[in-house]
């Protein structure tokens, strides 16, 4: 007699094959119910409690291989029950009869929200709900919902994160802090890390999410553990780690705007338990969503990407391993900057097409960003409670573009930039986890060389503005942080970092004739060397309390620091800008409700921000970076999520931000100055939020379907300290949708998605230095696509 129970997976659900078997019924009526349980990827599902109830009652757990067995069961009616923490228990009736095979659908649905773990604390993995800091994660499943591939597409997924693109430079803002200074001698104010390695230049912000397991977004100054330029917060890109299990994935995408993209990933053991590796590759092209009517075959804002990532993990001993990784990205295309005319300036007559995503330019734009790197991470368990970790990174950037700088069909200004940068860094940490104390100490070394060639062609005068800065930056830091469990419910954290940063510049420039032999204009050239040195102590204090098993609250005070730099368009030394500083005072509560089916995290903060570094274009090739005296940033973040039931989940966030200058006399185009005290900071919406809904269910016996809807919205943002009515983005919202279906074993899936379904018009940046007009960067239009995903 034989009986089969076949499980059908739903989401991260049990896929089980249970077999009841025994000798011939006439000779031996007793039988055996046996089988193995697997998750949807084929891995053993262990620690599942099963019991059978009928003529006999027995219970057991599956063994480490997922196998279970009930022996000597007499024929009859049984009830099989499977129970696993975090899943709803499932019950099925089973009849063991002579000479018959019985098939039963077995579906176990997640009863609680998936636990999210992060490595931001640098002491190992930590549950987000127990970390006393405002932090959000975007897992790979969420990234795939709407084919989110870079931080500019994913920024709206978490509270108070905004992103602006300026030519090939990315400007990331967290809680209203994000420098608009993008040239050599200036640094971002919110930091990005790839596999633990700091990405120093704004052009690196467009790193593709190829082979990324999750994105961690830590909000607020991270002056202790991260330090360098993490004044607003830090974004960590965590790649998928190679393992013993063989994995193969292929994803093919076809979409509007002639999009074609192919991705592939292989991972597995080269020598089981000793050497594991992974390799990922992507090739994608997409036409731009903005039409240049003067050059209809050269649409702006498209993609032409080739990227690859490889990893090797060698297990040296049961206590130590080494991970080596390398990556390469080649991004080409017709660059889109602030090319949509928002308002024509007096004295000019140009054609400004009525369609929001149509422009007329005199120059064919182009760009090429090549970004590569290598990383070595050594991890060693010194003692059962002490871990040593070393992360050594090297990165190289080659960034160039050509852009129509007068944003019109008039042949007046063309910008040409070529940036060549390389960096290396070393971070060494030792951390310990004990019953009542957790600690980490470390050192950080960073060296960077950045050379930027800036050319601005002025066709009317047949001259060219030439800037040629070469900047060396070094950073040295030592840091430590410890958390002590003061009582069973109360803990305290103290951290401190000392940073020493030096920057040296060799600067040269001048005005040259545009026609050969391009001789300098008499008296216009300059050249000099300059140097700055800044040091900082940045502490962190936290008190957290466990109010119950599922609720934690905390209070913290943290200081952030970013060193000063140089005005590369200055003709003489000593015209740089000072460091910026921030104290952040924050309180939060994190709670899990409804037996794990819902959670809500709330954070409220005030940031006292001094010496803000603000870049303002003064004229052709002339930029002024100065320090705003002071600003105050206050905010509230609410992040709820819930597994409602019936396969329905919901989540999102709501954020309020009050970010204004307290004291600042700003410099605008043409050198005009104005007191802007009380005005809002750049790219800092007062209100922003997101809501998503997702339903998952079975269609028939073996097909799983997922439907997702997503909406984001934000209030007005300004792109200059003057808060004028031109260089701003009015309130707007976007809607996305996605549908996916495939078998329960997830061997393949078809995914149909749409972003900006309503084709909403909006602006993501602005520029006022053109003599012809104020320009803005249009946001992406409606994007639709279909994906075929194959898993092995």
C-alpha cells in the first residue's frame, strides 16, 4: 500500500513530498509513512514538527536532511499535521489503504513577516527590529518587483531618500542632506558602499544592482562606524554570497523604449565546503525617454550597459575564510541633464517644445562611465566570541561626457568633462559578542587621486574655459563602539571615532582660443598648489529599552562630519570651504504586532546642521562652494507593514521633513547675493510617502500568481537655496504595477511590470547658469516590460 502527499509552495512555502509505504497489505497490514521536506529552492526544510493522528498518534521533527518517517502504521484514516515557526499550521486527512496511492495538496503559508537582517552594526548580522537606529532594507525580491536596478530607481522605496542626477553625477540625499557639489575637491554628504567598500565619487552612485542580495539604508549621521561623508546616512549594497548549493538564473527583459536586457548568474561549489564561487553578467540597452527634436535619432536618457561581477569564497579553516570579488561596469548613452527649458531668460528667443519630454539642442550629447573594482574580505574567528574582519578595496573610475550647456538650439555653450579617479581603502575591525556586552573597534585608511578636465566651449566668442584640478585625498580614522546590557531590558551604547583628512590640489586653468592652435588668452591662465587638513571627533550615544518581547524603543545622539575642500574654479589658493557638521538627536520605537503578522517602526529626529557646503553656478565654468551658517532639520518617519491574510500583504512609509536654513547669505547666478534664512534646503520635500499592496495565491494546483500595486508621492522640492518658483518640482505622485505567474517550484516565472503608469510629468533637478534659460531634468516617462525568469 502506498500513499503520497505532494506539497505545493506558496511564497517561501514548504514544498514537500511525503510517501506512505509498507510491505504487501496481505502479508503485513502495518505500513510506514515516510518522506523528505524541501523548501521551494530544493533545500532541506528542517525542524518541521509533524504528527499523525488516527488509529495511532505519533509526532516527530524532521531530521537535518529534512527527512521524516513514521513506522508501523496500521491501515486507516489519519490526520497529518505540519508545523513550522512563522508558518500557519496545516492539517490534511490521509487514508492508508491497501494497493492505493493518494495525492494531497499541502500548502504552508507564512504567518509572520520575514525577518530582515543587516550588517550595518559591523558586529555580524542583526535583526532590523532590534537595531536602535533608523534603518530600512530593500531585499532582492523587492528589487525585482518593478525591475529596480540603480539607487535612483530605488530611492523612493525608503523614507526621506531622494536622488538627483546632474549629467553623469549622482546626488543622493538622506533626510535633506546631500551635497550638490559634484566636482573634484568636494565629496558627497550621504555615503554609498558596495560590499563594504566606500564609493567616493558621485559618478559611482549609478552602480547597477547586479547580483545584489539587499540594499541597506541607514538614516542619520553615521559618524562613528562609517565616518567618511556619512553625514546624512549611508547606503550599503550587499551582493549575494556564493554557497555550496548550485544556483543558476537567467532573466530576459523586453520593454517599451526598445528595451532589451539579459542577465545571468551562476553560483555553486568548486570544491564542496572549501571553495565556492559566483559569476553574474548583464547586458542591457534602452532608448531615452526624452526626444531631441534637432537630432531625432539620438534620444536622451537611455541606457547602454555592460556589467559583470565575480566572487570566490575560500574556507581556510572552520574559523576563517576569504572572499575575493571583482566587478566591472561600462555605461554609455546619450546623457540627459537639465535640458528641458523651464523659463527663457530676457533677451533670447528659442523654441521650447510644448511636450514636457521634448527638447531642442544644438549639440549631440554623449557619455561614458567606466567603473571597476576589486575587494578582498578576510574573516577570522579569533575566539568563540571574537571576530576579526579585514576589507581591502580598490576602485577605478573613468567618467566623461559632452553636454549642451545652454540647454537650447542656440550653439553657445558645450560642456566637456573627463574625470579619471582611483582609490584604495582598508578597514580592519575586531568585534566581540558576549552575553551582556557587544563591541567593535577598528581602523580605516583611504587614499584617492581624482583628476578632472573641465572644458566649456563658448562658440560666440570662440573661446574655451579650461579647468584642470588634480586632487589627492587621504583619510585616516580609528573608531570603537560598545553596547552594554545594563539590565534585562535596558542597554546603553557609546561610540567614538577620530578622523584625520588631508586634501592636496594642483590646480590650473584659464581661457583659451577655441580655434587651433588654442593658445591661452593673455593674462587669463593660473596655476597653484593648495592643501587643507581637518580632524574631527564624532561620538555616538544610545539608550535602548525592551518594553516587551516584540517592542523596543531608543534615544540617541550622534555627531557627523565631512571635511572641507576646494573651489576648483578659483584662480588663487586659500579660497576653499570649511567642514560641515551635524548633531542628530533621535528617538524611535520598533514594534511587532499580531503574532508577527505586522510591524511598525517610528522615528522622530532633530538635526542641528552647521557649515553646510552649497555649490552655486556663478557663470560659465565658474562655481562657488560656500558654507551656509546653519540649518535645522526636523522630521518624522513611519514605516508600517502587515501580512493581512488571504495572501495579501501591505506596507509603505510616511515621512514629514522640516529642513530650513537658520542663517545663510546665498550666492546666485551672476554673483547676486540674498539672505535665504527660513528657506528650505535643496531636494527636501516636506511630505513624502509610499504605499504598496501585494497579493499572492494559487491558480489551479501548481501555478502561483503575485499581483503588486505601488504608489509614491512627494510635496514640492526646491533645487536652489532661493526657493524660487522656477527651479523647483511641484508635488507629484507615481503609480506602479506588477504581475508575476509561474509554477510553485519557481523554476520559471513570467513578470509583467509598469512604472509611472499614469505617465506623470515631473522634474528631478534644475540648472540656472545658462545665459539662455533655466533648465530642468524631466523624470522618466511610463516604462513597461515583460520578463522571463528561469531558475535552476
